[in-house]
C-alpha cells in the first residue's frame, strides 16, 4: 500500500527552514506583471480560437435530411470517424498550426515526379496519414514472394527487400503509412478456359502464403475478415490484411469453390483477369459472351449472399454493366483508373462512374503507367495519377475514390512513385496542393472502401435466409495431345 502526501504538499513542499505554519509574506519584488499579462493574452487567444472552432463545427452541421440512419457495423464505424474528426478539429496541434499559418514561414519546395511539392504539404500529408493510414485495394506482393523467394517465408527477412525486385517490404510499408491491404492471390489465367489448369490449387497455396507472412510478423500484420476488423486493426497500428482473388478462373466454374475461398478469407473476387472465363468477358480479347452469362449472374448473386466484394477491375465494359444491374451491393473496382484520361477498356468510362455513384461504390485508382498515361507511358508521373483521382472526384465526388496502386504487379512505376509503397505520402501531398480537403483525403485513404465493405456485409445479412447457390456449369476440359501439361506458375 502506497503512502499519501499530506494536503499541504498539494500547494507545494513545506519550508523546512521555518517551523511557523503561517504562509510567508510574498516579496513584492518577486512578482511578474508582464508574465501575468502574457498568460492572460495567451488564454484569451486560445479562448477566441476555441470559440471560432466551435462556430465552424456548428456551421458545417448539415441541415438537410441525411436520409436513413446507418445501423450495425456501419453505424459503429461512422461513430468512430465522427470522434476522429472531432479530435482532428480540436487537437492542440491543429490550433498550433493555425497560429503558425497566421504568422507565415519559409516553405521549401521538393521536386517529385514532375511536380513541385511543398515540404509543408508533405509534412501535413504524413501527419494526416499517421492518424488515417492508407488502405490499398490491390498489391501483388504474394506473387513476388513466390517468384523471388520461392514462397519461403520462415527463413526470409521481409523487412528490407531489394528495390529492384520488390515494391513492398515492411520497412517501406511503415514509411508509406500503410494501414490496410487487400493482398492479391493472383494466379495466371489461360486464354482457353477449357484447358487443363491447377488454378484452384495454386490459389490455395497463395492464400496459405499470405497467412504465413501475417503470422510471421504479428506486430506488423493482422488478418481482417470484415469492415469492422479492418478499421480496428488499422487504428491499432497494424496493417489489416485481407485477401483478394484476381480472376474468376480462381474458382474453376464452381460456386462451391467460391464459398470455400470465402471461408478461407477471400473478401473480393475480380470476375476476370486478362482472359475470359466460361461465364464472363474480360477487358480483352474480343467479346465472347457479351458480358455475363446466366451462370455469371449466379456468381454475382452468390457473392452478394456471402458478403464478398464484386470486383469489376479487368472486366469488359459490358460485364461491368451486367454486374452493376445484378448486384445488390455497392460497386467496387480494386485497381482501375478513368477511361476519360486514358481510353482503354482496362479503365472505367464516365457512364459507369455515374452508375458507381448511384450504388455508393468506390474506384480504387491504379498507378500502372500503361493505364494512367496512354500517350506517354515511359514518362508517366505521380501528377498523372492525381489527374485520375481528381477526374473521378470532380465527376462523382471524393466519396467514391480510393487507392489501388497495383504495387508488385506492374513492371514499372510512374516517376515519383519509384520507391514503391513508401511513396504514398508524396501523392497525398500533391492532392492537398490541388485543393482536396482533409475530409476528402480521409475518405480516399480508407473510409470509402471500409464503407463499401460494410454495406456489402449488410447486404449479406439481409440475404442470410437465402439458400446457397447450386447452379452448375459443366465445362469439358481439354488437354494437349499426349499427356496433361502441368500448369506452370
């Protein structure tokens, strides 16, 4: 049991040289009227600033009918975000920045990726991202770990990997302030979707690889299976790790396999990669089905029932339209950009962007030079990525844009993003200088994709009484002459 100080100690320690308990007479020469006046002035300034912040908060309260109140996990998430916003607004650091902003100071400029970024913007970006780390929609690190390390995790150090082989490692993850990642468990598709393949087995191996590196570094990574778990892990300072399947060939035309992949942690599936499946058209080659087949529609409905994000990156524009018409959940593009700025079927046309807004969905903008700057691929810059973000924001709102860099899945990075995952703050600084508000950037950094995920889960809860889909798609496999060729990865 600890000892307690007498009440006299609250006012200060006793005068050991004076037995008299009466308080000493203050020495007039020891008073500081100027210091007292300064304290009063500072107190008045702070009181005025608190009043101004209060008035600002009241003014920004929406007066229009906000519509139905969210419930379930989405309500919990929005309550968290409201408290975060309140803290950001009232924090002492924000007040101090306001004071410094009034005084003014020198602000050196950094040249990054063909744009000039103020050091203050970069500092502000890092500060905002420290509180609201980025959630990225697509990273192919598991593929690179298989290629370069032979999928050997236990005996490898993933902290600091060679930059000429990897865009991602733990050191750069920390520098880039990454807080959540959909790890792609990509395996190659085949143009002839009836050909023999080992896609399902290879996807299982890639899921296992993700689970192994997450388990190897528990202070860095944490598995997340829901929007709430994603937000919780991110707030705890770990990288919330989710699994995304890239391509419907990963389920081998089976709704049963789709359900098992979901049980193993897959939280989105891209309907196609760069090959048609037996039930959906890819971005190329020439259309085969004209969008989704009846079985393809069944796949989308089953994903709704499970609460899986229906990822429309890589699919044809007709497949996008069909999926948006069938799905009950918000639209989701894990790594795509704007076709208006780079006219390729790999990107999203404005007409589809407008539909995405209607569903309250999100497009996670890709950094791949070939779909960011069609006319200047070799010299694509960080500025061009910002152009795509601004186009989507200006057309349908910041509520519908996110980041899906495609790190470790592309052969070259835009100028300004060469260091991979550590480069996120430079892009955020550029967006700040283009006029995006802190609220818009917070949405883009992660709140948008969390919201879409939570709404997708809410759809699954509404459909929980629906029986699992049992439709079958029989595709007769074909094999090369002689013996079955092993599917090489």
